[in-house]
């Protein structure tokens, strides 16, 4: 637990490895609960382990001191039209007690730097229309809302 009556240490972000799984799982589980999913710690651990084992995502983990307080997960993809790599920023979560201290902005910056470093054309994301706090953050940090394409889904 963070103690807020003391100066806040600088937020540190680093790319996570499989060795960080036990730090990521509770954050990932809380993220899913934010989106009205039941807590499933063991299933979350298996899901994340599978992403690591198959090199299917890149996870950045944020720390305040030694406490893991947030994460973001990128899924690699490609744009056929541009014939270039893109990343889908699928997950971004900051523990409630660490919000409003720049953690999410720092995670977004780390994701963007990673994308640039790996030669990606862009990052994409989506969030619920009702998630006004996240939408405000994205717009403040330079993300542009798509006004050209409509997004569709097909449930399977």
C-alpha cells in the first residue's frame, strides 16, 4: 500500500518479463474487474503466462518505489495498407491509490517510445465511451480520436 503523506517517489516504468508475473496478475485481475469481469486470479495468471511464452504481447509495469502500481499491454499487429507494424494498446490500468500521480501518462509514454524504437507506424486503442477519465487522458497526451473509420465487432 502506498502512503500518500510522504513525497511520492518518481514513477519508474520498465518492460516486464515472465519473472514479473506475480506482480502483474493482481493488476491485470483488477483491470478485468473494472470492465465488470469476475476475479479469476489463476486464469489471469495462465492467460498472461501464455502471452509471455508465445511472445504475443509486450507488457510495461509501473512502480512507485518497490510497489507495482500499473501496467499496459501491447499486442503486435500490422497494417496491410501501410505494410507496417502497429501495436494495439489493449490494456492500461493503474491501481486506484496511485491514480492522479502521472502513472498512466508514464505508461503511455513508455509504450509510445517502444513503438518508435521498434519501427511501428502507430499505436491504436479503444476504450468505453463512458470512460471519460481515460478519454481525457488520451486526448491530453496526444492521442487522436478516429473520425474516419467505424469499429465493428462480431461475437463468436
